[in-house]
């Protein structure tokens, strides 16, 4: 798409696939935002408003919004915190879908029955920033220092298998709160209401964060001319 076609348009980032994508399309339809996406292009023009939709991985949306590359976006609250972009974006609305919990989980038949038991041990997660900050506080409370601190290891997928494979003493992972899978695009393996967690012999010992899909806007000043349209959408 030629860049000139985007001049003067508000840029709105939408997750490009997954159940969060599907929910966003329903939301746009309900708001009478009309568009066609030929050949699954990643940028398309809205026909009845001066808006262009930009389809991006959900995990990238906080950075694109926070850096002012796009004006608005929809992603998970947890994704914003994991990207450390909470100071660069403003959460306008929590949207009521994609609800899940980021939980500390340990083997049900294992020796670790609480977060304090797990502190100082090996924890595997896809949420290295959030898990690291959470266990740093636990380590501080328990006066764990140096090599005695909790070891956080990043794994991009199949986190729930880490304990069974002997790679971890516990994990930090998302668990869906309702009957549908949580909707954040990168989290296709989210436990459905805890079913996957229980199937691999894990149970939750603490909740790090409750999260859901949110509408965010950029804090970059040069986007201020879109304020009336942002107010209309939000």
C-alpha cells in the first residue's frame, strides 16, 4: 500500500491472528468500522472513517503504539507489562474478553506447595519480565541473595512440559478463566480453565496477574491531532 494513502488517517493496530483477532473483528463490526482486507494484507483502509487498520502480532502492538508508529491498538494487559511499555501507552478501556490469569504452577505431587517453597529454585516461563519481577520481590522478602535467588529461564512455548522434563521446579504461565481459550495471540497453549495444567499434573500456588484485552493509545505528542477521532472510538 502506498504511504500517501495513509496520510491523515488514524492508525489502529489489531492482532493479526488467533482468537483475540476474531474478537477484535467482532468489536470493529459492532462499532460500524467497515473495511475490506484483500489477500490478508497487513494494512487496510476503513471505508467509512479516516482510519487504517494495521494487523500485527499481539506481542508487538505495545511497542508500535508506545513508539508512536500507530495511534491505537488492542492487545493483552499482560503483553504491555511484559514489553515494559506501560509508561509509553495509556490504557483507555479494558474490553472484557481475553480474560486469563498469569499463575505460578508447581507439580501437584511435588514438594513445592507455595511460592515461598519455590523461591530459590528453577522457574520456566514465557513471561521472563513479569516472572522475574514477581520472584525478585519474593527473594527479597526471604533474604535470598546471589546464587540462592530464584532462577528464571525463558521458554517460548510448551512451558507446561518443563517440570515433567526435569527442566524446572515450577512454571509461570497463563490459564484461561472461562470456557474459551484466552485470546492473546502468542498464547495458543493457554490452559483452558486449567484443564491443560491439571492434565500435566500441575496446580496453581499463586496468581501473578489478572489480565484481559485492552484498548491502548500512544502517549507520543505528535499524534495529538487524532484526539477527536480517538475520543469517538473510545
